[in-house]
C-alpha cells in the first residue's frame, strides 16, 4: 500500500515504481526489455511450465516452476510493516533445484546508471536522479551475491525441502534487521493481515472469490500514508498496440477513487472512505473556488506535467511512453457526482459527517449550483474540444441529489431550496436536450447522435426508472451499436465525436460490467448473469483485469485497472441480490430473460 510490483509468470519483477506508486521506476522491462531493468528469481534447470496463484484471501503470490526434474517455487510479498520492502523466498518442493537471481536495476525510468557496492549480507545499489538527489536500495540475501558491473547475477543450489530468500530494502541501515527470523515472521504477519482484512468484509453468495480478488486489488492501489487511491499500477501500457494512446494512470483520480469507495463501502469497508475523504478535504481547501481538480499525485501534489520518455521503446513498440498526465488541467464536471455518491453511501453506514468536513462540501455544492452547465472534456477525458457532455450533466444531478439527502438525513445546514431547484433543472435539461428521438437514445453530448456507454450509469445512479420507455430504448440502442457479445466499447470515435487521438481502441471492461448491471436492473437477470460469467474468461490467470480488451481478447491499457475491478464488484453485488430474490430492494425484478422483436436475446 505504498507501491505495486508486477511479477511475470516466469518469476521476473518487470515493473516497479520506487518508493511510491507514482515515483520513477526501478524496474521497467515491461516497457523496454533492454533498458528498463528487471528483478528475476526463478528455477534455472529443467522448467517446462509455470503456474501462479495467490494464497487465498491474500496478496501473497506463489510462482511455481514445474519440470521433469521436480518442482520449485518462489513466494513474493510486501510486508505490512511500512518498510517498503519486497520479500522473495524460493523453495525446492520436489527434488533438488537450482535458482538463479538476476537483478538489473535501471533507476529513474532507465535514465540513471546505478552503482553497486557489496555490503554485509548483500549489495547496495545507489544512484542520482535527474535532479541530483541521492537514492539507494539494498539487496539482502541468505546466500552470497555476485556483482557483475551494474548487475547482480548468481545461482544457488537447493536440496529438496530447502529454501533461501532475497529482500529488496529501501536505503540502509535496516530496522528491523533482515534475516531468517524476519522473513518468516513477516510472512505470517502479512498473511494474517490480509486474512483479517478480508474477513471484515461482507461478500455476495455468488462469485465470492472473484469479488474478494477485486477488493484486494483495490486495496493494493490505496496509499496507507495519504489515503489517496491510484487508478492503476502502471503507465505507458497501450490502449492500441503500436499507437499513441499510452497514458500514466498512477495518480489519484477523484472519479476513480470515488467509484472505488462506493464499491468497498458496499462490501463493508469504510476506513478507506474516511481516509480518502480526509485526503480530498485537505485538497479542497488548497485548490480554489470549486474546491477540486480532477486528479492529484498520491501525496496530494497538484501538478503532473506530461513528459515523453524517449529512452524507452514502449510495450511492443508502443510509443511515446508518457509519464505525468496533462489531463490534470482539464475540467471534468462529473467528479462531483461520483464523490458525493460515495460520501452518501459512507454516511449511511458511518453516520453524520464532521461539521468541518460538511462546510467544505457545502461550499463545493454551492459552487456547483451556479456552474453545472459549464462545458468540459467528459468522463473519458477527451483531448478534443470541450462540450456539454451527458456524463457531466448526469453526475452533477447526482451530486446535488446526494448532497440534499445527506443534509436532510443528518439535519445539516444547507441551501436546500436552491440545491433542489438546480437539481430539477438539470433533470429537465437531460430529458429534453440529450434525448435524440431519431436514435431512440440519450446521446453523448448535447445535440449529438453519438452513443456513449456512460448512459449505462443512468439507472445505476437512480436517475431514471429502468422500466421507463426512454431507458429501455436507450439500452437497446447501446446493444445495437456498442456491444459485441459481452464486450462493450465506451463510444465510437467519429467526425462528430473526435477525441483528438488516432487509432481505434478496444472494448472498455468497465463498460462491459456496467452493461451487465444495467441489464440486471432492467430485469434481464438471466442474460446479465450469462454475460457476467463470460467476462470472467477474459481475466488473466490470477483473476486480474486491465483497462480494455482487444477484439482477440488481449488485455490493453494499464494494469491492474481499478475501474474494472470496482465495476465487477458492483455488478456482482447487484446480480447476487437479484438471484437471491431481494424483493425488498425497489429496483428488484423477477429473474427472467427477454427477447428483442428480431428474436435475439436482449
């Protein structure tokens, strides 16, 4: 919960930002196999296949190496002690095994050259970043390490049942000391921590394992120090292979974080919500009249200048590789709705918000009542011209609606009359100005004929009754134009809706789960269940999802993507309630399957 490492199936850490999730990389072979750097620890002899699992209900990863000569494994975890360490423990399970450790640190996005120096029980790796600041990590091991130039490369022979370990530590000296006792105790404490965290949650009857894995993934993207939540663990992974849609998602988007809190709150996790609200209220004091910008650095910093890393070739040659994100300067009016909706869910469980927090929120809502009509770049952060997007208008309605409910339920001071008046004006403009009778649907922006998967949020946020003819017509239009089986595009890039970028992106996985939930809420529960279970087959071997899926089912975009996992949780919860016959919920519909007039299942 400070940073995230990606471990390939062959036991190689090929991506790690250090020391924080939005810091420069220490290893980035994922983005450039030659210059990015890697931390490999694997069986050297006779391997014919790989297997990876998470220990159930934890974020502890097991990589197994299976061959004719036996089985070896590497266990990876980050201890829950604030040390920022990575512990890698190898074991010969069946037969003697030879393990190879090959560490090629390439700090500062591969721009800095490391200096390696032997120390007691390990090797110190030091460097200077572009600003001239000194950095160091230390590699400790239970076996001798061999230094070769800028790399560590050594092998160790283990008999059956024997194990060894290597620990990557920020700086030195280390407290507590690194040794056998620390490795074994930190494993037990890390395992127990995740077990207790999972046990605190309330999970659906169906698909519990999928939902738990998604919740654990979202938890990994949170900052234990600041309360912020990263949108994804990576940067530069392409939405179009070989194209320019390569963004840095290692920052805290208000939208993504609010959706994350909504999903975690529905599972019974409220501590994360309180930490994020505190983080956001601190930003609201600093950011200006409206109180929010769309995204922040993980430590709350407001500037994320976008820079291309010319020294990295990119994933499968996809360039430019960008760090930073120029979208932080955009206006996106929808963020207020997502935030107020998450806060509303949290206050229903945790009670009345603190008065100091509420006064800041009320100030933001007052600003919104006068500015909800402003043009913006939409929920998808278009790099085209600002427009009056449906996403902005819909979520502004949500913001005012939820703010009113919080104030009324908890008897908090608020200009309720103005808030209600402006909320109702927004509803009228959506129904009258964003409805296109020729398309038979609500469209992407005012006066357009373009569909946008964001309309799937309309019944999810309770803006419209899912039995309303305007909604069922919209859902049918989405199915015709954006859906292929269980895969849903967020929009079609046309001359009318030019997002300012080249290339045709894949299906957006969050939209696929939105579609599933929208179907279920509209009463098509059997179809929703079928598509939901089909979507599971697109997860990787560990149950993780990226941002998008290609037409051939490959993962595209940054990974793992928080938006995808939180939408999976929401869809699973709604489906579970429908399948269990939760008729107490006003949105409940009987289990049924409908058909279109052409005879195809809707």
